[in-house]
């Protein structure tokens, strides 16, 4: 038998070359967001400025909101009116929402005046803005399910507003069940997905530097110390 008569054996794929869609996604993830980029040991020195703290404070407040909201949901829609622990959880949920919007507003305005969309960070800015809009809608439905006079007044006043813009047939703010579902499931899920996208984009593109920092696309001089410090 000559060598030309031997059966053909295809070369095995290289371990570094994924052949399935899951492997390709893993390879893409590891290329764009490796562990050292996703969870870095150091950050540029300018990140120590207070203006960079409000983004993390917003996330911490959101975590408290989610945890207390889950407890309130398990207890039931009337539980926080009849239980002292329910009163406490409801108050903690309420004030964490206030802190969430305070920190988010400062974060949003701080990044606006820093032109945080610089360096191909437009989607980072857009997802942050969408997260705030969705959070306002989530907070609005939260006020509607307080089961007190204030929630009733807000519901019927807002019903007229929604009817005037043609949305009353789609969203019935006086339907308690619909508002509970939107507040505890649909809208929080949307906010969570957008926030995760926002954080991943921050890791992918990096934290936006101050306007005085180096612009790597131009040869500008600068006076900002970019030495990396421990995160």
C-alpha cells in the first residue's frame, strides 16, 4: 500500500480554537473581559476622587433595595402595615430608594460634566441614562402599591395623565395586581439587566478619565498623575 492509499485523517482542532457557539462566546468573553480586566487589582489614581464613588454607592443602594424588596414581597402586600419588622423593612426599602436616586443623580450629573461619553463610551452613558429612566418608572409603581391614601391619590391623578397621552389602555395604574407585577418583577428585571450591561461596559471601556488627563488619540500634554493605585 502506498502512502496515497492511506485513509485521510483530518487534523484535530487546536485547543485554542473553539468549535462550538458556547466555546466561541467563552473565547470572546476571555478576550474582551479577562479576569484581570473584570476584577482589576489597580485603578488609575484619579479614581480616588469622590466623584467616582457615587457610581458604586448607587449599586450598593440598589442591592439594599433588592434585598428589602424581596423580603417585603415574601411577607405580602399588607404585611408591612401590621408587623413591626415589616415596618422596619418597608422603611429601609423606602430610604434606600431615596439614597439610590440621590447617588444616581450625582453620578449622572458628574459624568455629564465630565463628558463621560468620550473614548467610545457612548453606550456606557446611554445605558446609565436608560437605567435612571427605568428606575423612575419602577419607583413610580412602588408608590402606587403602598396601599394607603397617598397611593390611591397618585394612581387616579396619574391615570388621567396616561389617558391624555393615549397610554391608559395599555397601563392601568389603578389595577393593583398589574402594578404589583410590574414593580416586583418586570421593571426590576429591566433595571437589573441594564445596570449589569452598564457595569460590563465600564469594565470593557475603562473608567472615564478627567478632561485634563492624557488623550491617547492626540499628543497633548497633561498635568494629571495617572499612576495606578490599588483598587
